[in-house]
């Protein structure tokens, strides 16, 4: 038997480990299982190259709880360690590593999201245990070793009578961590972190129907059949799938395999994914994974944190910021890479060169897959467009390389459900929707019902109207306008009356003289009496509405961009509502208003103004009540 002191200079290193080594104490189980997995896979490799003269057998990792003894044991059948190796790896190398690690982070108050360092994983045990034992026997022909430490710099190391190869780590759970003696808690952690572990993990036993037993069916005298109960047997409860879909070649997987894997990842998700992208690259970095496009709601924030990051099939986090491009964090699925550094803070991770290359590769792979789907079956792509457009539009805004690729497959539906790419729409409307200044004006609606009258007016003039209703479309329109030759303009159909939306050379002559217009304008402004409305008198087709409310494109778009939190609009305060009240000087009603007495003028203006507000869903409360009352009076 030997005793010794661990060579550390950081005062009270174990309390520091408990406080700073990991942001979440539950991570200890993942770390210890990872060490057991490493020991098992390394032994398998040594056997394969002839350096270990032993049989791997049915190697597994076993987790067991002893509530009476207040212990949690993690047992593997891997390499094991000799006494000298315990002295070297536990007392010298790893502790000096732990000390260096803690020195780096113990004064860092700003970055608490330290991701686990797999190499130092053993010391996470002291976050939940007040004493830890290692009982280990090497695959080499040497006696087993027994190491014990109670959280002080002192340890004991002596021989043990363990006869089977491998390592047992026995945690004597501390009083403040007894939750880790509950079967439900441990099973939950195993499911969270290790359900795709490379080595089988046993957690207790379970009963299953005996596959070798075929229940007998007998008939009674009346011919009624009775089948005996299926005989059950106890087997190891293996909680993990050691060979998940992302570890296989795409050629070896069917569509059904991907569907089943999606259900395995998200058992509470009732809707199937729309399609998947299988990632598989080994140069200049290692990366595998499967990403799924789910059906999306309009709430972008609710969609994030659905991709799970693994390192060699061990779950690390579902916060993949910095690894996966921001717009793709709304996807679901798995990314697995041994090349992502996991022993550092996330702020360092986001600046890491290898991580940036991984992020760029994922973006390219997604863009290529979407291009392929679009070319292969455009009709199907169009059917799925409304469910994926937010991701693609977000990507076009945030990633220039993705924007360049997506212009070829991003779709722009019309109000009549015809789909165009951007270039297709420009080509189709180049003759009809170019104004007198040479600008190509793209008309769009955000809501077919609310803007119905404006849409119909534009269509009557032979214009195509797009339906663009995603929450970030204002930002994307601005990018599309500035990415070309400066001659592209988006204008919502209610931004002006139809004659002004796409200004041509021909001007409609007003039936009212300049003197009559000067007389009429203050009368209407006085009756409207609302600073949010700017009155404009314009000559339009006599069949057009007498009063039309339009929303200036620039102001409305800025307000929308401010509401979605972008475009540098934060901090400007709430932009006020501003409208134009366009009065058609060629309307018979306007001529009647001009000729009427003061009381009748006020009544006609109020009614026409309220009708215009009603068409824009701007008539509410007391104004709506008064409008209804006045309408009944007019009927009488």
C-alpha cells in the first residue's frame, strides 16, 4: 500500500473543480463514460494490430447504483491501467492539466459556458462525490490497482484482487448530490448524453419476450382458441444505439431509415421532416451528420437549438452557435466532429479557424442540396416552399455566399400561386413593369385579403403581383434592390394608387382646375383632422375610388424592419404611423363634395374617408361605431 500527495499548487483545487470545471454538474456522467469508451475503443485497436493478446469479447460499459452504500459505479472492460499508469495518468499528467485548466478559467466572470474537456473528464467526478475510487486491471499481465481520494491532495494507491480486465470508478455521492442516486435521473442523463455511444451501455436489466419461445394455442371443446402468455426473460438493458444513421454511408440508407432516425432523435415530434441533408467529409476536417428541414412557424426564436452536436457519438450541446451558421440553427438533426475543440469557451470556439471552415462547408452543402432538389423536382419544391422560405430568406440575408447560390432556387410566388425565381420574374415583367425612369418595379402584397382591392387594381392594369409575407421580407427586398444595378424597386401594392405605382409617361388630366383643387384641399384636411394623414389631390381614372389610403413604401418598410429588430433601426424609437390620403380629382363624388354646402361636405368626406380606412383595416373603436351609425342614416 502506498500513500502520496498530488502535486498541485492551486489552493483547494477540488472546490475549484466543483465550481469552475463545468457549467453543469450533470456532465460528470458523460465524461466518465467517455473515458470508458476511449479505453474500450483503444483496446479494440490494439487487438486489431496484434499489440494486445486478449479477446475483446462482449465489451460494454455498465452503470450501477447502490443506494444503501450511496455509490454510483461506472465500469468498463477496456484497456485498464497498471499501478504505474495510475500514478502517471491520474496523479501527475491529468492533475497538472486540471490545474492549468482551472487557472485559465477561475477568474473569468464573463464566460461561464465552458464546454467539457474530455481529457480531464475524470475530475468532474469530484463535483458530485466526496470520495472517488478507481479499481483497475490492465490488459497486460500485471496486478490490479486500487486508487482512493477523498477530495484532498492526499490519495492511497495499492493492489487489488480484481481479476477481470477494465476499470471501475466508484463515486461516493456527496450529500448535496444525492439526486444522482435516483434511477430516473441517471437514465435521463444516459439518454441525453450517451444514447448514441460507440460502446454498448448497460443500465440494469429488463424483461423481454423470449425469442426462442413460441406460445402454444389450444382449443377447448367449443372450438374457442386460447394462446398462452409469452414467456419473458431478463436481458441487459442496453440504453444506446451504437450505430446511428449518421455513422453510415448515405448509399446504405433508405428514405425509411432517415424517417426512423428523425423519429429516434425527436420522439415527441409528430410532423415528419420535409427533407434531409447527409453530411460526410474527411478533409480538411472530419465531419458527419444529418440535417433535417422541419416545417417552420413564423416565430424564428422558437426554432433554435434543435441541432445536436456530438463528438465521436457523445452528446456535447444543442447550442451550436458559432459552429452552424445562424440561419441553419432552425434546422434539426445531428453534427458529429472530432475536430471541434471542446476544451474551451464558446467565445474562443466562434473565433476558431477550423470551426469557421466547418460552418462554411455546412452552408455550401445545404445550398447544393437545395439546388439539387429544385432542379430534380421543381413542383415538389414549390409545394414545400412556404415551409422552408424563412430559413432560405434568412440565409440570403446573413450569408453572401449562400445568397449567390440561393438566387437560383429561391422562389417568389404571385398572388395567383404561380412561382418564379427572381430572374424569371424580372424577365417576365421587364416590358410591363418598367417605369419612365427605367426602374423595374416589382409589386407585392403582404396579405391577399387585406390588400385585395389594391391587388385587383394592379392586376387590371396587367401587372403581376408577388405575395411576400415572411417576417423578414423587408430586409431581403432591400438587399435585392442594392445587389443589382440599382434599377430594381420593390413596392407594395398599397404604397400608392395604381397609376403611380409604376409611373409611365402618360399623365391623366384632372377635371378640377388648379383653383378648385386649392379650394378643396383645406376642406378635406379640416374634415379629416388627423396629422397621421397627408392629403394628396391627384388625377386618376374616373372609375377609381374617390379616396385611397396608401402607406409610403419607405416609411412602412423602415417600420417593419424596426419591428423585426434589424437594419440598424434599433434605438430610433417607435416610428409613427404615416399615411397618404389620395383624393381622386376625377371622381364624380369629389366634384359633388366641392359643390356641396359645409354640412354635406363634412358628411361625404367623413364617409369616404372611413370607407378608405375600412379597406386598409384602419377603422376601429369609436370611429367604426360612428361609421356604422352614419351608414344607417344614409340608407334611411
